C-alpha cells in the first residue's frame, strides 16, 4: 500500500533495516555495528534486490542479507532522508550519484 515502505538507515557506526506499514514500524535488521562505516567522511550505501532477497552494502562491504521481503511492496517511490540527533553543532549531508537500476 502507499503508506508501506522499507527504510535502510545508517548512523556514525551502525545500520538497520525497517519495514513500515501505516503507523507501525518493524525492525527487520535491528541496529548493528559496522566497521565499514566511515564516521568522519563519505559513505557509499547500496541496497540490491534480487528475487525475494535484499542485500545491503556499506562502502562496498556486505552488511546484511535478508529473505523476508514482501515483493508486493517493492514498487513505487524511492526517497532519501536525513536525521540529526545532536542538539548543538552542525553537520553536512550530501547526496551524489543516486542510482536506481531495473
């Protein structure tokens, strides 16, 4: 449905995968530490869907594979979002070379 989606999230040292449906959110891959994340620099992330499997990469390193996808939800819009949790300070977020391949 239009109010259902997946989100692949990355922080300064960990990542997670969530399924959102209406007002509920379910972690498919709860927050996990990843040494592949560059906390002070650029990070390249990728999510590749093949059949019923979703594979997540961080800086060309395998982060996770999951087989729990609802293929009916793998269609529609794609978006990018940024969150900043610090009450003070500043941050820069840049997106470059955003690709969707089908």
